[in-house]
C-alpha cells in the first residue's frame, strides 16, 4: 500500500531574485579564500614575537 503524498511548492525568498548590478563587486569563492589566507599570514607575522629565550618551549 502506497502512502499518499502532498506536493507543496515552497520558496526561500519572498520576492523574485534580482541580478547583481555592475557597480557591485563580485568575486569568485577561491579569490576570497586566497585573500583570507594572505590576511591571516600577515596578521600572524605581526603577532609573532621572536624571542630566543622562549623558542622551542
């Protein structure tokens, strides 16, 4: 015996989707990932303090 299913159409957005304007910046995902990695390396270089007494401990 097969169960009866109801099909309901749902949407996530209330209004129709709009295209991105040419004045807005749009980047591929991998460009954002590369930027974040570079930013973290730069931040790490500012935070890291070279100290001979603490090296290796």
